[in-house]
C-alpha cells in the first residue's frame, strides 16, 4: 500500500485486520479479541474490541458502578461492575406479613386470627358474643377488642337505666316518691349482691376482686360476668399487680427480677453468660 514496513512489524488495517511483516511478506488476519466480561460495551469509534469499562444489558448501555432494576418490575436489582452484570432478588420471609402493600416486592398474606374457636381474616371486625357492645378487629394474627364508648350522663346513678338491646345507660325520669326516702330493695333499679345491701345500678361495670373478670348489672337485676382471655406474646412478661394481662412492652421478668428494655445482666444459671432484655 505504498508504505515500507520493517521485518516483524505489526499494525491494524481498516476492517479490524491485524497484519505483520514476515520475510518480505505481509500476513493479515482478523483481530482476535479477548473479552473477560459478560456484558461488554461495543467497541468505541476507531476500535476493534469491545470494552469492559461499562455494560450493555438488554440493549441499554450502563456506566461502571450503575445500579438499576430489571424491566419486568420484579424488584430484582442489578449492578454493572467491570463489564459484568450481577443481579440480586429480594429474599422474602416464608411466613405471613402484618400488612400487605402494593409497593412491597414480597407477596405476602396477613395472618388470620383464631379467637374463641373461630378464625377471622385480617382486617375482619366482629362483635364479642354478638352483643354489639364490644367491637373486635383482627390485625396481623392478633385480636384487639374495645367497648363501645358511652356518653357522660348528668343524672345520678340510681336514675340511670340500661334498656334491652342497648350498650349504654340513659337517664330516666325519677319516680314521684323519689324524695320520700331511700329506695326499697324491691324497687331499686339494679342488682343486690349480698345481705349487706351492696347494690349496683343497671349498667354498672365492676371487677369482683379478680382483674381478669368484669361484671355488669343487667336491666332485669341479674349479674353477667365475663373473663378476659390473655395472649402472652413473649416468654418473660411483666405481671403488674391489679392488671389482668401480663405486659410485654414494659420489660422482662427473669428469675424473679424485673429488667427494663435493653438492660443487660449476668445469668444466674451460668456466670459466663450475659443476658439482655429485648422488648419486641
């Protein structure tokens, strides 16, 4: 091609052909490229071999160190490193989740609630014993119940009345002989509990010595009591005097001692072990 080459000289001709001068002859062959990466970029202008200073993934050029998501939207995250594309998918827990979200990558189903022999779906609302006065809701496998709020009455206790089918007491007109003395036992609108004259008006709630038992005086003078069922969600709850259910949020009870959250203490069984109270 009109150019003098020294013996043993090597050069590249257009079309990515590598040539060498050997004993007065020119030998040419296609350029052999060694590409040590999985997703190289095409050869730059004027070059013959792809480059590993970036990545070509799904037809899109990515810069070195670029982090990107796949087009199928399955939450897999990829990174371009030295021409190689590495992708990681989220590890989803095998169990259920407390609250699903459309933006979450892991498909999950909220836990159902088992309560008094019945199973309820997450978010289900129901009445305790069907009375309509206590509303319960299933939240992530746990049941939370609350009494229906009642208005504050201006009338005294003996003028309050709980009508059948109602959850809250209402004031009723006092009888005409209300100012003539105290109520006779047969006319008292409430419940008499013993011979000492202890009485509760209709609709009155009280605990008869056991914090886990709640009683109410019915409109017909009878007393209805229910016990609270406690679900212990931790192995070392704190039991507070006068409180029905143990408390898992205040700390831990261990070997008869009470420890606060994040407090560390030596084990009484093994002096080489250190324990910590974790409220979860």
